[in-house]
């Protein structure tokens, strides 16, 4: 039986400002270990809202969210922050690297925050992640010395530092040209196939989505189609 990493069961969400608007309606699906899944749909369909709920950053919803078989509903803010740091790696459209730190130090930050390893061990792990992404030669440079594609690779290394159960991406190629989008896709594909990393990526890029294992299409806050690529 396949191991479910994340499972959404009947998730619904409304905004009340000042009128009540339903943005998600009864969304249910799961992502298995090593699976590379994309969520697509037009702007405003609810895919980013869904990702924020799945990443435990938004706790105001109906339904159930299971991560590694454990319900997130009963956890308090401190416990959810620990879950995010330990079990979820994030890659956004913008890299959010800190220019006052070199690239190696940027990758190390979530590992130091996690506090399970010594700073020397975290440094070693960070360098290894940069190596997997073919960017170890840039370790001691600063983010402002890198191209957009290189910055996104550093951001992916940072997302991997705590060996998360799942990488979640919100338009991770949205700021990149075709070449760098392909580079990022190939990195994700290798992570899934070679390192058994689970990935869930929200994207507008249909060419990117078509190459993932499975595409979930959303419209008006609902899943209207799920297809294997």
C-alpha cells in the first residue's frame, strides 16, 4: 500500500470581508510518497488558498488535513510552526534569500532553527544540498551575485535542509525564463525519482504541469479533474 504523505478531506474555506465568499468547496485528495503532483487552474480558482491550508499556515477552514497520517486540526500555533520547519519545505515564486548572508548560510537557516544538529553538521548538510543542485561553487557568494535561476536553486536547497516529508511550491518557476524553468523542473523530477522526495507544486505553467506525475485542475474552489501525466 502506498504511503500517503498528505491528505485533504472535505476542505472548505470562506472569506468574510464583509460579505461571505466561499473560496474552497469540499476539496479532497492525497499525495503519496515520492509523487510529483501539480495543481493548476485560472487565477482566483483557490489553488494558492488551498496550498496555504495544506502548509498549515492557514488554520481557518472546515474539513480535515492529515500530514503523515496525523491530523493538523488539534495542533496549536507552536506545534504547527514545528511541523512546518520539520516536515514541509517551501519554494516560492520569489526566493526570499537574505542578502546579508552568503548562500550557504541562507540554506543553513531552517536547519539552525530546527536545532537538532550542531551548526557544523548543518553546514555540512547545507553544502551537500547545494552539491545535489549543482551550485556548490556559489556557496560562499551572496544572493545578489547570482542569476535568478541560481537563486531559485539555493532556495530549493534551503527547502531541503531538514529532509522534509514534502516540498510545497507556489509558482516556483513564475519568475524564470524557459531555460531556468526547465532546470528547476528537472531538479524537482530528480528529487522525486532519485531521492524519493514528495512534491506538490501550484503552477500556471501548463508545460511544467504536464511533465509531473499527476495534474489536479481546480475551478471556482473545486477540483474538477485529476489526471495522470
